[in-house]
C-alpha cells in the first residue's frame, strides 16, 4: 500500500481481470535448402542466417533465382532450315528451394523463414542441410519445417534428415514437419534401392525411413507437376539448340552451316540467345517448345501454403485437406481410391497423405493424417497443430506467474486466464461440446493438481484438457429401396 503524507482524496485502481493469452502464429514455415545467393548487404551474410520474408520478390532480392540448368533442344529442319519438330530434354532439377517458396506464396502463404545452407556450387549435402536445421532450431517463431531437397538425397541421408526434423519438433514442441516422400516422382509400387542395395517397394522404403516422434510430422505423395517452366537465364545461354537437316544426312548447330550429306561445321550446339537475331524463326520455334515443359517438384511448399491459407480462413483446427493446389497442373503419379487406401491406413501406422486429381476440381490435398496415423490421440494434423498452438500460447502467457506467490490468488488468475482463452476457442468452433464444461477443463490448486510438497518445492501445476474437433474423414451415405405405399 502506498504511503500518504498529505491530507487529500487518493484514487487506487484495483486490477480484477486476469491477464490474457496472446495467441502465437500457427503457419510460419521455415524453408531450409540451397539458394543462388544469400546476400543482404555483404555477399554471403545471410548464409545459415534464418531470415524472415513476406513475398517472393523479397526472396529473389536476398536469395536469387533457380539454378539455370542446361536445357537441350534437338530441332529437325527442312532443307531450307525451316524448323519442323523439336525434341526437348529437360534438366533433372535438383535445387528446389525457389520452386517450393513460390508454391508457398501462390497457395496462400504470407510470411516464412528462409535458411540458405549454400549456393548452387556443388551437390546437395546432408551435413549442410543439418546445419540449416540446427540454425532454425534457435528461432522461436517458426511453426513448420520444410526441406524439399531432402527427397532428392540418397536413402540413408533422407532417413537421417527426416529423423532430425522430427526430433527437433518433438524437443521444441512448437513446430510440425511437412515431409515429402523420398523419390516421390516414382510410382508407389516401384522397386527402389535402399541401404545396402536392397530392393523394396517405394512406399515401404519410406515407411521404414521414418523414425522418431511421428505425431509431429506428416508426409505427402506424390510429387506434382507445376505451372512453372524450367528456368531460362536472361541471356538464354542455358538453352542449347542443335538442328538436324533430314534427307541430306547432315546436321548443323543453330548457328552453323550444314554440309550436304556430311557432318555439321559447328562444333557444339548454339545458345538460344544467339539465335534471336541470326535466325528469328528458329528462335521463336524453340521458345514455344520449351514452354511446353514444366518443373516437377515435391509438394511440401504448396502444402505449407495450404496450411497457412486454411489457418487464416478457418482456423488451425480445420484439417488442411480437400483444398485445390494453385500453380499445380497435376500429380506426377495418378492415384485411385484403392491405391490411397494402402497409403492412408497401414499396419505400421505410418499414414501418407495423397495428392490426387479430381475431374472438375483440380489437384487436391486428399489426406489429413500425421505419420502416427493409427494413434487415436494424434491421428490428425489439425489436432496436433491446435495443441501446439494452445501449448505455446499458454506457455508464453504464463511467464508473468514465474516467481509470483504460489497461492490461491495466483492459481485463480492463471486458471481464469486460460479458461477465458479456451472459451473464445470454443466459440470459434475449435472445441467440441454443447457447453464450455463439455469442451474443456482447467485445473490448478492444492489438492487438485498439486500436493503440499509441490508447493514447498516451488512447483505450480496446471492441467488442461480439450475436446478438439476432428475432421469427418469418412462420409458414409446409406441408401435403401423403399416400397411404394400409395
């Protein structure tokens, strides 16, 4: 109480309302992988430095563009050099970060973290990706982990990386891993080579690879064909054009001349950019042909965007499924309902969420299970992520109580703060129950959650139970004949 020294009327405000819970973000992914550069002010100053961005333009400014892989185009021409047909050999795209981030923003993402582990100078290295994962582990804000290039590594490296991602999610309890199926551009019944050269089916190989706290991750299959063309440099120098003139048996490069019946006088294919002025008809022909080829990429970037868009429009408790993917033409592998049955439910419990094409609807995310797909508590992604959000929000909101008196006054404030927050979630539709009493409980008190020994040792225990809504995964319509009655 204040000490008063002069006669007067004094006003004291008495706080009666408990503190409030400030909700944390739910869909802030961290993309870990290779970029063209990592520069903000000095070259390389953003390498292994988690950087928050809000748009693809910002990504391009700091981290550059995709790697300009070589695109080979073989053109058949007539005797006058008029192009007739073309065979395009697209590159095998290895560095996938740019495409994943673009799909994320296309599908509703609005902010994310980027961890650049290196430039395009060498092959993808597991150790560098692990360094990037360790770097993002020091950041508190990210809630999703995405590592699209992991699916292109060897089986052993993929196994180690996915285990490390799940381990970080389990240890920090504030994030969730979106995994791509290893070699997800192969058919589900394809034989793939795993550790030691053993040949097993693709889906079994992936299920054998995943280990750890499975409720903190979800896997998606197959890869998707995007609307993005293979990247062409500004000078178009990574498009190599070779022209073949049939009939005379001669071949020529784009800029060379053919010797009738002999071999080309040009030593190597021409860069497409050099044909813009010298052979505009050939240039335009090749440009049109390479636009018919599109990049295949793991779906995790697009799925992260779906998470963000669903959280913003409906809430984290809504399953991020039955949503069309933007910027996607089709899944690389077509799946039927029968094929998905083996992916969705398996004796191992490791569920895989399908990306499927539906007539008139586009390419949809058609699964909402975690890797712990047979766990009654943590089967669904939305349930796991809702608990992540509430746990982290309540944790941060309760810091004020550390070193407060461990007595009934503090217990009532903490309990009231959490109850007010959960009532709001119940009203939003996140919790199931006709009344708040049916939807959740919050307990805190001596003889309820704490013993006298707990109080002596400075522990204040709070128990929270929530009936989170679950998705209607199986809609069963029952039909029967009815006899005519009139």
